[in-house]
C-alpha cells in the first residue's frame, strides 16, 4: 500500500460525475430531462450496455460512457487503500444508479449529490460522513476532481481546505491516466 503519511497525501478522492467520471453522449447530464433542465429529476434508471461495460443507457435513451482510464484508475485507487466519493450537482438517486450500472458502486464510500452548485457543502458532508464512520480526515487529505467549466469549484475546495485538480485542464489533468500518475498508481495503459 502507498505511504499516506505526508501532509499533502491523498486519502480520499472526491469525484464529479458528468464530464469528469463519465461523458454524457447525447447532450443531457445525469439528472437532466433535457439539456439545461432547471430542476432535473430523480427518478431515472440506468442499465449497462452488454457490449461495452464502460457505457450505460438511461431508461429514456441518453447514454453515458466512462472516460478512458477511469475504471482502471478507480480500481487501482481502491486497491491502494484510497477512499472514493462522488460529489455531483445532480439528484442523488441517478448518481447511485449510474455507479451501480457501471459496476462501480461497491468501490465508493460516499455518494453525495444534490441539485445545487454548492459543492463546498457536499465536501463538508463527505468529511462529516467519513468522521462518523470512524475514518476522520483532515480536509487536506481529500482531493476533489471536477471539470469545473465555470471556475466555481476551485474556490469552494479552497474554502473547505481540500486539494483540487481540474479534469480536462492541460496543465492539471488531461485525463484519467494523469490522475493515476498524480496519485502514484500503476500506469494506466487503457481502460
């Protein structure tokens, strides 16, 4: 297992869903009924694509695909003893259902989602839940990864005291293989 004793050591990954963990293939995000849906919905169901374990389909048609290297990185991080959590501006039931359809739900300690952009509150919820489960973490031991297209979440992470990396940013994380390298996990060749 990796040494997690350093001050900047990551002990838990808090991961966004849409455009970070998976890519919406048909224009709608996890809880949206249509693009830019102002309220979303919580009653969506998902099924795995039998031809591709990294692709799922929502019962009303939209498809989602894990980003390249995501599955291998998550499995390696879990095996290395890192905690995994989701943090998503979506309704909670669809996010849990998506992780289950991808076959990844058992890897996650926390699944936090709410129809709000307040990811600082979600990060605090994760920290409190970890402490309640007997796994207290210093905020600096959490790495929050998000595509953050509007630049909202880096300041929220800083306010809580957690580390932050932007998925898709050429100077931070171009993709999941970069995250595996950052975490000193085995190289991810393909997913």
